[in-house]
């Protein structure tokens, strides 16, 4: 990927591993299936990710981190 940000194109399937806030387990998320993600409004923090299927998961990573990862702005 030579560009960064929302207009960048992935060089494959954008698989990302996050920590599930409820179970503490690792969750592999296919970025192509993400519909929306928002800051968790509860005091627990983290980010709520909603998929095209309507399923949701709350991850421990904060919104800004999730945004950088899903838009390809994270190095290494």
C-alpha cells in the first residue's frame, strides 16, 4: 500500500486481531465486513464494531487506534 488513509487500497484481505473486551480472547476481524465502529459509550471504554451482518463486538482498543488500524495507518 503506497497511500495512507481511507482512500488506500489493501493488498489483500484486511485481517486484524483485536482483544475482545468481554472475553479477553483475541478476535480476528475481516475489515471488509465492518459496517461501523464507534466509541463505547459505557464507562468500560473500548470500541464497538458492527458488521454488515448486524453482529457486534466490543474490543478493548480505543476508537483512535481502531481507526488507524482499519484505515491502514499503522506501521508494522
